[in-house]
C-alpha cells in the first residue's frame, strides 16, 4: 500500500505544480542543438552594458565583485530562466529562497555563456555581441545586520562569541539573483538596469 500512496503523492504534486505554472523537468531535459547557438559564438558589433543595484533600509547594494552573465536565447535557456525566475523575460529571485538546482547543465549552455565581473559601482559590459536575443543575469547579495538585545551587530564579536553567519559572519543573506531578456541589433549599445 505504501508504494501506491507514494505514486498518488507524486501525481498530485506534479498536478499541483502544473496548476501553479511551475516548470517540470521536461523542458530542461531537451539538449540544445548546436545550430541553435551557432550565432552566439560569433563576434558582433553590439555592446550590452548595465548595472545592478538593490536598495534596502536606505542603503544601496550593488553586484560589485559578482559575475554578470550573458546567455544566448534557446529553448533550454527559456526553460531555465522560467524555473529560476518564474518567467523568461525579467525577474528576481530572493537569496532567502536559495539557489535552484539543476541535475546537469547542458554543455552548450555552459560553453556559450559569456561572463564578466561587476565593478565596484555595480556596472558591467559585454563587447562584440552578435545580433540576437540574450539573457543578462547577475546577483546582488549582502549580509543583513544582526540585532542582539536591541543593538545592531554586523558580524562582530559579542561576549567572546561570533554573532551571525553567511557572507562575512553577520546576519541572513539578503538580496538575490536577477535576470532580464534583451534583444540587440545593428551595432548598438544596449543599456540594462537590473533588477
């Protein structure tokens, strides 16, 4: 009887995810065809530049030091963005939700991904981008201060014990990952503001 209950639970869970519009594993299992990303391997005349800033409690936080990625549009990339951000055009995923884990990345997804680092002001740029549709992704994360007996502590030693955890020993990690789909054409500069 237990296997039957397990089967019913799996079916109900899948049905619930379908009703909520949550993606299943099916779309991500279809590999990328080499012809689908051939255009993205070429050098182009476009530039994609942008910045990523989130504000909390009157403080601006940027993507400084984080990776910024430029990902060519494919059916696999669309399914992946939908799994992470809930859609394939623009979105943010809170750090508190944790990362979305995939069983295996498609090798062509990984090999056609372009990456750079956000500078100290939270800016990034990709030069020589060919015409097409791309996903720009990055993350802005910071450590929330910890409150101890009414005092704010940000990863400091209190009473001989370290307070907090996460990035540098403070409170919970805040912020999140963000994505935006862009189309570039004609040797232009495309500016992206995230989130």
